[in-house]
């Protein structure tokens, strides 16, 4: 048996793709190793969303040179979004690299590796019109026995001006709903309690046939009926395609968790228009209001970037203002980074790096206070927690998540991974909640008062 070591950068879709890579290779006599120095094959599944993400690939490749010179039989391959973007250029730039495979070539990996090994030929295979096929997830390759990610779409047609994804993942393609339902049924039968549906823009699942979000709602309704499955989540939603019917699913579908990740990117209309996002600040606010009216408990998280070309101090103030008004549960924030061939890389009025840093620090300090206050507001309440395991970070305590996706740590003696237990929240911290299974003396037992029952 040969050994493969896989390093993964980037988003949840890349994490899921790396599970597939391991699964596909294991059917061809490879087994996973944590130790690159023991591997016969080293693969890097890469991300190119920002310059910094791409640089991680090159610095890892630099460190691997030593292993290759010690073991000439070692094969080094690069897949994912940098591979897709660079193709042959990557082979030219990195002489000790053997294989480059595009984002649609995972199933062919065993053949590609075999060709490199037998013919001693370096190669790149990155055609974007290659047909996609998603193998159903297998237990041995999932990081959790009770949680699983299921990719429902690949690619993106939105062409936000800053974003490289449509170029590296290709046009949108949706998996047939019957394949997804069959996979989720299998997962539930294997003991998976929570499924996360993945796509760059899940709201346009099934488009153009299922335009208006109907195909996605049909899918959610179908998954809702699967016995054994307890929780359903999805990411990412695009504000422009978030329909009233999908908003109404929160609260109507009992398995759909009360959490939405809805990136807003910027608070000023002029910036949103230049970004080609297809919504205004007012439209975004309306959608958040509708979500909260429909399901008051819903947690809202988002993505935002600072320093998009031409973003003025007044535009940035509008971003801060939107954050203050919405009070997100959590926020992922980035400095804008030029990504060729995304259109904004050619826009004038670039914001200096130093100014981007200053804006990001100010924004993150603001959000930190809001997240903490939101966590502290949970003190004294009961939460339904899906138990995920014990965590070193919390000194060996048990750890799990609420339906709103907040991490809860709590002490317990006899527990099982996969159970859902009511936990009394004692303290809110910056990144998690701390609780206990029994109420402090004097406090009556209450049931969780979730809007969606
Ligand atoms: N499909 C998702 C986002 C995918 S990328 C969506 O549409 O929301 C994840 C996040 O990275 C984006 O939401 C954005 O905030 C950030 N991002 C994308 N391109 C970027 C760039 N060129 N510079 C900085 N941040 C970027
Ligand atoms: Fe990128 Fe926009 Fe597509 Fe998201 S919707 S992946 S930000 S182009
Ligand atoms: Fe990165 Fe590709 Fe995901 S660019 S964010 S790994 S789709």
C-alpha cells in the first residue's frame, strides 16, 4: 500500500473535495498519512481567493523541495483553485512539482498519478468543461461521525468584480436532487445527525429551470422528510437571490437550523454597484428584517471586505454603520486583494495597504464587541446542543453547537457524541458559550424557547 498526504487550504468546498480525493485514492491502494515525510504522494488542495491564500501554496511547495530531493520517487501534485488558474505555468514555476489537476478532475486522480509514475512525465490537466460526478461521502473520510458536508453545486455565474471563483470553478452546475437525497439518506442511516449543503450560491440551485429558488426549496423539503437527520444547514446564500419563500423556510421546516450566512461585502451602494453584487444596502437590510420577523431567534453571520478600489472613508463609515445596525452574530472580514482576471483588479483608485489594515482593525474591534454582547445575552437561557465530542481547548470538557451554530462547552461525565441535550448557559465569551447540564440551584428547568419550536 502507498501513502498519501493531503494539505487543504480554502473554503468548506475544498475541505469536502479533499475528503473525495482521499476516498478516490483509497480505492486505488493508497492510505492517508499525517506525515509528509512518509508519503509516496503529497497533494495540496489550494485556494486563490486572496493573494495571501495563493502564497500559502507556494511557501508549502518551497518547503517540500527538500523531501523531493531526498526521495526522487515522491510525487507532488497540486489541485484546487490555484491549480485551475495556473495550469502549466505552475509546472514551469515549480520544477519539483509533478502534477497539476483542475477543480473538475478529482475522479481521474488515480489515473493521472499512475501516468506520472509510469511514464515519468510531468503533467497538467485543468480543462473546465470536464464532466463532474460527486461520489457519495464515506464514513472513513469524514472528520466527524455525526456531521457531514454535501456539495450540491459547483461553480458560480455571478462574476462579482473582485472574485476569482467563476474563473477557477467554472460555470454553475447543480447536482441532481435525487443524488443529493440518496446521499443524505445514506448519511442519516450511518448515524449522521447534521448535514451542511454546500455551494457558492445555493439560492440559484437548479437554475435556470428552478429559477426563483424553487428548486432549492423543493430540495430542502425533500431532505426534511429523511428519518434520522436532525439538522440541516446550507451555505452560501446570495442576498440578491434570497426569495421570500426561502426566508419562510426558516421556522417552517423543523430541521432547518436558525442560522444564515449572508455575505454583504460593503455598506455603500456605490461600492456594491461597482462590485456587481446586484443588490443595494436597503435591499440587504430588508432581507435581514424579513428573516428576523419570520424567525426572531435566527443568527445572522456575514462576509465583508474593506478597501475595495475607490472605497472612500465615507463609504467605509457606511459599512461600519451597517454592522452597528444589524449587529451580526459573527463576521468574516477581509482586506480587498487584486485577483486577476477578476474585473476589479483593473479598477483605478486602489486603497493603500496601510489604510486597508487600519480599516480592517477598526471593523474587527467593532464586531468583537457585538459578538461578545450577543454571546453574553444568552447567559441564563437554555440551548439545545448537539454533542460533538470533548475538546482540548476547553480543558477536556464536552463541546457541541446550538442550532444557531454557537459553540457551547460544558462539563459532563456520561455523554455520547450525537446526542442533543439541553444546556444551561452560564457565560458568554468572545468565541463560545460555557454551560452546564443541570440548572444552578434555585433556577427552574426551562425548555429552550426557540421561535421555530
Ligand atoms: N460565494 C460566496 C463567497 C465566496 S468567497 C459569496 O458569494 O458570498 C468568501 C469571501 O471571500 C467572500 O464573501 C468575500 O468577502 C471574500 N473575497 C472574495 N474575493 C476577495 C478578494 N479579491 N479580496 C478580498 N476578499 C475576497
Ligand atoms: Fe465570488 Fe460572487 Fe460567486 Fe460568491 S457569488 S463565489 S463572491 S463571484
Ligand atoms: Fe478558495 Fe476556491 Fe474556495 S478560491 S474560497 S478554495 S472556491
